[in-house]
């Protein structure tokens, strides 16, 4: 008996129920497609809407159909039925076709028919592929270069071969192995910034940090995700001019003096500690950022020592954060995203420390608009404010709300905090500056003839030291005058730690600031830091690690300093040098370097004399090696390439006979374990480009006009760190 006959015998109530049941049955039951012929009119369902199309062919359980605009798509039996009906929905059974068919809405996505050869962005590269199917705005592609696997691809990842259309970012979806559907209902929009204005700051002052995180999240070249919801940074803070508005206004003040401190055993983090790369001491708290990777288990965190109580705690952070700073109270720790590549250290993370627990306070990007936005340094001003150096900008932040209070341009990557915690030193294009960070005011500008990579105040606050490129600058902060810039003896290099106005540590060497010479060497297993008149380091005895301290110079070193004579200067105002430049550069670059070096020497009162026994030598040395690189692309794409690598090292030095008085060098075209190349570039092309004109940097290099007679560092007395401090050999 037909369903129509049954309906005539039912009550109105039952009739309504049957109508609903009939509608459900019609929507769920596939139509009989056994007699479907090529070019037959069909209807295809997309959601609840049926659109007219033409059947082309069947393969297995899939049907290839073509819409009126030429778009093709593979569909399953539950989405197709005979008859070219349009506009109907699955809530009622289709009956008579509409008198005027409704065309399906025209897609804004470019049409690539089945079989079309295209290029598509796969991870970071454009690779050839073939269109296999289309589902809505999704395309099923088969990669034709590597393994012929299939993937559902967003339309904005596809281009015609030879097109210059490009897409920033790193994109991929899971392989299609067993006819899986697209990974989500719609492709959405790309997370790159093709269509965004060049200035990412919007009218309301928001920086677009969430968009930045969306762009980088999942990108192996971006900051690793720490699982904390991002706060959108508010820009628009007051611009601070990097020069003093009036006379020198800094008043030196000493910090608290630290007495004898007992050795403190440091607790482990995770399975074990790797090593201590940084030691920072702020007020009465010492912080040692640590990281370990043991049996594939990664940990990052800090060991915090409260000096007054001699108590320690190992505090584990999210492994996506590398700690850099501690607040004056010791209750807050700030760090940057723990990424590997350039641009992956750009997120600021702040944690509150309670006992051994770290609770996230805020995460945001201080400088999302800059492509040089890695965070280079962080300092807490107080419990509410941090300073960040990021992308050549120093900025003050109310970190709880991610609001910029003031900002200024800088050249140096490091900051220094005064002993009393009220001032900060930074390096700008005009020289070093002393700031009042709370007021956002420059207290004084210090003359500088190079950009120091490291800064530190003496414990009494009366001197500021800067080192970098083999140079040492000493400023008198009572007057705001530069005392001298010295070319350090060859071999004296490393982290800077100012002890007091008379002595500093430069790497493992104790340096006499008044007599301008190294006096002593300290063998240590970790960096040293100075605070409150004491020097701290980490001593390792088997598996036990201890924070130890000593008052330096110890009596034996102090006696050596008293007996030492001031270093004899071979290069000084009134002296002369000869020039010898043999560098890897173009002729124009060589002339520019020669002119720049001459100008710097003459500005310091040093004359150029070809007959002088003191020579300034610039030379590029080359060394070739062969190496095989394996290219790893998306999924399992790979091939090998044999490359000739040329290591070019350009050294700028001042020599006297066969003795090197001072030197600084840079290398190009090194032998890296991995390379990141751009699309269409071979490894050989990348290597050749990396070391082209490798000596051109000489034109911008600092040149000392005060250099001492040679020092044999091997003859210096040596002490080593032990449980009780330092012990002489």
C-alpha cells in the first residue's frame, strides 16, 4: 500500500507526525543511483540546500559531479539524487521541481578542475600537486613530487604554476589515507599578514598580539606555545628622547652590602640540571635560570635563593619559557619564549612564585610589529613594572595589563640596574644613558665611541662599565665623563661583572680598572656575578651543585694589584700606526673601510704612518670543506645535496712584531649542522650568499685608540672556586 493511501485514513494529528517522519526518512535514505548515466541531471546537497549539477562518472563509492559554473566535486551517495532540483531543503521531501531553478551561490574561490596541475604551500614551501577533488571550498590535492600522498588544502594555499602569489607562514593538514573528510567545515582565512596594513597598530592602540600569536602558533619557527592566553599589548606609550634634557642629574648610590654567605646546595629541576648559563642577583634574591633535557624530558625554570635566610627553591616553569629576570621582592620571575629560531624569543612571560610553584601572571608580545622582535633583556623596575629590550626598542610596561608606559630607541641589547635599583643604564645611538625608569626620564647621556654588548654598575654606583668587540669603556658617574676606552688584551673576553670602582671581572679575569691590566684568573664551572661587594658562582662537586660566594679580590690578588704597575700604552694619542687591509670585499667596500678606520684613529689622536712598527691589520682567511646536507621538507620530502662550504674569518687586529695586542674577528660561511633556506634556493646558493663580501663589516667596527703592551695571560696567578669560596693554586 502506498504512503499516500495510508495518509488518507489518518487523523490530522497523525498526519502531522507522518509528515515529520517522512521528511526524516527522505533526508537519511540515499536515493537509488543504480541507473545514473553520464551527463544526467542530479541534485547535490550542501548542508540543507540542494543544488542542480551534472553527473560525470563514478569511482568506487564516490560520484564526480559538475556544477553549472564548471566547478567539479567528488561526493558520496548520501549527498546526491537524480533530478536537477535546486533550492529545496532536507526538511521536506522534494516534489515538483521549481519553475525557475535557483543557481547555487557562486564561490569566491578560484576554480581548479579535477586533474589541474597546481602549486600549493606545504609547510614552508611551494610544491607541485594535482587536483583530485573539491569539497565546498576545500581541494583534495595529490602531491606529485614527494611520495604522491593526498591532503585537503585550503584554497588560499594554492596557486597556478609560475604565479608570484606568495603566502607567509607554515601550513599543513593531516594526510588523507582512507577517504577522510576535510579537517574542518570551512577553510577559514590564512593566518599570515598578506592583507593586513603594514602598520599592525590599530586605531585603538592595540598591537594585534593575538593575531601575531595565531600566526606563529604551530609554526616551528615561531615562539613555542606556553598554554597561557595572550594579553593584547596596548601600545602608544610616551616617547622618550634618548638624550638628557638638562645637565647631568644622576646621583650615585651604593646598594646593600652583603656579608659572609654560607655555601648553599642547589636543588635539581626535573631529572637533572644541565648547567647554569646565567646568574643574576637583584636586591636580596639570586636567580639562576636553568634548563635541562634528560632522556627527552625538557624542563625550564629557576633556582631562587633568598640571601637573608639562605633558603633555596627550584621552581619549574612551562618549558616554553626561559627565565631572565627576578623582581626585587623575589616573588616574580619574567622570561621570554623559549624558541630556537630568530623571532621565536619574542613573547614576554611573567610568573608569580609561591614556594616551589610558578603561577602565570601574563603573556604578551612587547614588539609584534618588528621582524627583529626577539626579547634581548628584561629588568623589573618594581613589582608592577618591567623594562624590555626588543627590536631595537626599550619599553616600560605595566605588565599586568600589558600597557606600554614609555618607549625609546636603543642600540645595545643589554641593560644594567644600578646598585640601589633606582636607575637603569642603556645604550642608544647617541651613547650610553642613565634613566630613571619610574619617571621615564633620561638623567644623563654618556659619550661612547662604540656600542657595548654588556653593561654593569660598580657596587658603589660611581662607575659604569661597558664591554664588547674586545673593548672596555669606563665612565665616571659622579661627573658623567668617559674616563677611557681601552682595547682589551687579546684573550680577555667574557661576561662583565663590575665588583667596585677599582676592579671588574671580564670572563675569568680580574681586571684592574685603574692600572688598565688583567691581574688574576679564576677557574670556574659557571658564570660569575657581582652584588653587594661579593662575587657569586656555582661550584659542582660530583652530582651536588652549590651557590658559593667570595669577596674579591681576595688578599693575595689585592696584594698583586697593589704591586702592579700601570700598563704601558703602545697605542695612545700622539702615537702612530701603519695600515694593512686585505679583506674579502668589493673595491668600494675596501675604500670605505680604509676611510672609516683612518677617520676613527685620527679622531683619537693616532696618526697613520706606513713606517710604524705598530700595525693595524685587517685580513680575511678562508678554509674550504665539503659537506652533504639532507633537505627535509613537508611530511617525508627529502633529498641530499653536496655543498662546498667556505669558512671566511675576517680579523681586525693591532700587532707589534709577532705579538697581538688587540683583536676582534667575525666569521661567515660557517659549517652549521642545519640550514634554513628560502623557496627556490639551493643549499650551495645559500652558502655562497652567506659569506659574500664577508669583510665589509670592518667599516663599522670599533677601533681602539688606547692599547697596552702585550700580556702573557698564561703567566697570571690562578685561583679556583671551591665550597668555601676561592682557593689559590
